[in-house]
C-alpha cells in the first residue's frame, strides 16, 4: 500500500519497524534496547510497546518483514526471467 494511504498508526508502525531493522542490523539483538529503538523511531517507549509488544516481538516482525522482501524479490526476478 502506498505510504500516503496509510493511517497515522500504520505509518508509525512502519517507522518503528524500519528503525528496529536498522538497529538490529547495526548492533544485533543484544545491542538494541527498547529505549534506543524508540528514540531511533522517534516514538515513546510506550508507543513502541503498543505497536510491537516487546523487543523479541519486534525482532520477529523485522525478520518476517525481511523474509517477505526476499520472497517478493525472488518472485520478481523469476517473472523477469520468464520462469
């Protein structure tokens, strides 16, 4: 869905997910705390917990999103290659 059609809550969720992805890649799971993830996403810790539930759940969502991106890329490449 185009970013401009998302609700404020959906945009916030995506911003948190993107920030968590960057932080986990840079510092690993152990190096990322909720306060740092929240700060990077420019939200309160309460908003982080409201959207993600926990740091573990945020990590799961980041992994799931990343795998979804990989699958979509593979399908796109296969379609371009005629397979």
